[in-house]
C-alpha cells in the first residue's frame, strides 16, 4: 500500500466513468503510529474534487483505505449540494473505524 500515494501524485485527475471524474487529488499514507493512526497497520487517503455531468461540481471527494493483517477495508465519499466536507468526513471516519474495530475483534478471537 505504501506506493499508492505516489500513484495519485502521478495522476492528479482521473476519469471514473463516462461523465464522472475527480481532480486535484492529494494522497497521503501512514503506518501505525504516524499522524494519529493507532488502529491500522497501513492507512491511505486521497482527497480532491468530484465532477459529474449529472450532479455538477466540484464537490468534495475523499477515499480512504486501511489494512489490518490480511484484511483491507475502504470507504469513499462524494459530497453534494447541501453537504459539508465535515459531514462527509464524519460519515467516512465512522464507517472505516467500525470496520477496523470489527476486523481487530475478529482477528483476535480464539478459534
């Protein structure tokens, strides 16, 4: 996962599908203990702007992926008219944290 932020730097704009694209991508990655990452072995995040022929834009875009053991979880959020960056971030943080907690519980469970 460590090489993924470099991919975002090489491609700061991406076509998702017809009529949908993201631009201005900024990628970060950190291992356990870096920048407040105390629940996953690796964590990646990418943020930028989402553009849609149908929904307009630019809207806030955020993607995050975390790895714990052999398990990788990911969330993606695309803002829209009337939604704030903080609302999108809050939902994504809640979602990925719940998945990592469940994964951690399962990996530590006796078999």
